[in-house]
C-alpha cells in the first residue's frame, strides 16, 4: 500500500482524517465533493493550498472531518493534507513550513 498515505490534521476543535490515494485529483469530504461541502471559494482555496504549493497531482484526497465550524474544518483538512504530503516526499517540508 505504498500509494496510500494517512494523516490527521487539527485546528481549534475540528479534527480531519485525511487519506491520499492514487487518483485524478478529486477531493471528497465526508462523502461529498469539495464544491458541495464548502460554499465559500476561500475555504476551497485553503483546502487546496498544500497541493498547489507542492504541485502534487495524481492523488485523490479522501477526508473525514468533524467538530468545529467550516473555517476550522478547512484549516484542519489543510493541516492533514500537508502532513500526508510529508509522507509522500520529505523535501516538501520547507515550502509547507514556510506557508
């Protein structure tokens, strides 16, 4: 299972369990597409930030998130994606840390 990376992200009282699996770049949150889950474009940008920063493609992001409000959940998902990306490639640490 080398193409499956798991991580937990937290922000305030929100907890996100993130799985990166080989795929075409879909982001699914609690069984719903990101566009159906978050109404605000800023929250979608927050979630996609680590993927755009590291220019990673070829992974689907599966997320289970609970607790907190939408902003806290978006931050928790971003944290979880960043931690999962560190398992993919160690050299992502510096740019992710800086952002």
